[in-house]
C-alpha cells in the first residue's frame, strides 16, 4: 500500500525495504523503518512504523490471504441475509431473547449446526453462535468462525454479511486465537450489523461514507437517487487500499437485490486494471473509464461509491491483550 497512490496505481519500478528497528528481531514491528524508492533510486517514502501501522498492515495481509483461500469463490448467495440450507429445523423453535437495549423480544430458530443457529428476528435473519455444541461442550469463537470458512458449502449469505465475517476472520488471524476467544463473545452476523460498538452497522470496520444528492452521478445515462453514495474521489480523501471494503453502487436503484456490490480490494495488475472480490462473483477484474471511477469492465452499470471500510485498528489493539502483534 505504501508503493501505490490513492488511486491504487502501483509506482512502477519502485522498491520497498524494511530496516530493522531497535529490537533487531528480523520481524516486522513498531520502530522499524519502511523505505520506498522510485525507479530512479530516489526515496519517496521513509516512514518509522508505529504500533497502529503494524496492526493495520497485518490485518490487511490477513484479509488478502483469507480472500485468496476462497480460491476465487466464496459462499452461495441468499436474499434472506443468512441461511444454512442443509441444517434447516423440521420444527422451528421460538424463544425469548433480550435486545441490546434490555427489552425482551421473540425470536425463531430456523436452522442449527454444531456451531451456529439461524435466527429470525424482527429486523431480519441472523447467524448467531451457539454457546455449546451438540455434545454440550463450550464453543470457542475461533472454532465457530473457522467453520464458516472451512465448510463454506453449508452457509449462504447476502452481499453484505461476508464483510463482517471476513473482518472477524482477519481479526482472529491478526491477534491469535487466545485473545480472539477472550474478546469475541457470542458472535452475531446479519448484513453490516456489529454488536461490539455503538455504531452497530459498520461490520467491524472503521467506515467513512459520503452520500450524493439526486443526479450527481450518471452511468450509461442513468442518474443516482438522493441518498445513494457519492462517487469515489481521491481529492476528497478516498483511497484504494488492499484489504479495505468498498461499494459499487447501481444508480437509480435503492430497493432491489442488485442495487450494489460490497467488495474487498485486492490490488492492481500490471495492465492497470484492479482486482476486487465480491460474494457469488468471486474475484472481479475491473477497468475504470479514463479519469473516472465508473467501471468499463467488471461491475458494468455501477460506479465506485464513496463508502469505505478500513481496518479497525483501535479494536485490534484493544483485543490484542498479550500483545502478540507488535
């Protein structure tokens, strides 16, 4: 990411090196210096890495590795947010649960496997971790999240829910199982829902979103509606960075299942095109129109919106109780 500009363009011919800091441990850590030189050998970046930089870099590395492990695929798609089609209960179960506000509400369990339940609540379906498995043994959050990745055919998700799932898996791989299990608690996934902070809808990322007034963006003659995302704009601080989440918005559509694609950025190819990952699409190669953030290939009919999710470094630091990362 330090060898690319905010447009995601690689600095051709550049070299990146890391100079060990005072620890001299031959491992990337805070205090190390990162140096980037251009093709002429001129230093263009000389940065002392902070603790926050290390958490950010390692999360992004793990996010990219987790996408790679999907082998260009992912999970099957469902318009119902979440489902486990092979573990549907013959007789759904009804029980009472307490909302985060402390109010009792009714929920219906429609599917169950060894780690998870699909629960239907007033605001939609949720994938909620069980407290004990089929044999009555306590479930570790690390085992539960790994099952979603190791047995992908057993799960179905909408376009959004994989984003917090990937976030949690990358968090696990960044801070380690012990700290993850100590902090994750009873995980709950449904679209961008995040139970761990007051925003509740950022999927565990540190998000920035700009919205547009009606008609600001046009794709193939179709203009956006009021309240759809604004167009991605590096002049407004937007950056394409590997491991961050992005949103391809379909102008004029804010109701159908095709209204947008949530995607993770994977980097730029030598030919200047960009790679993203999206559920049910897998890896998508995107070329943008010249001087524009409207795709000419990949997500045709959409535009890259100003909705970006970066690593939640504060949470990573808070959950890394050891600490083992830096």
